[in-house]
């Protein structure tokens, strides 16, 4: 997994990491994805984020219907006060 986040050498400067517009380690930049591809990758990333957070006992912060919510592994959902 670390290889997904390893800095990529910027070929223009040969020293600074390039900012790659990749979404969750996808093989294609976001700007080149179709809506269906983007939705599929977004769902896969969400599943990974939930798994990682829940395995550490942390909630996932999500937005739904204009509200910010904390989602817990046990299924509880709390509204985050604004």
C-alpha cells in the first residue's frame, strides 16, 4: 500500500514530487474518468476508508443531505453540530 503514496519525481524539476490527480490509487487521472468509472473508484475508496477507520475504532465523517455525520462501526450515526 505504501507504494501508492510514494512520491513521484517531477520530471520538470527533477526534484519535487509531482502532484498526480489520481483518486485512491486509480490507474487513470480523475480528469480522464467517465462518471461511471469515477463512481466505482469513489465507492472502492470509501470501502477502504471505512475498513481502516473502523479497524482503529474511529468513526468515518460523511456528508449526507447537507449534514455532516459521524458513522461508527456499530452502525450508529451521529450528527456533527455545526
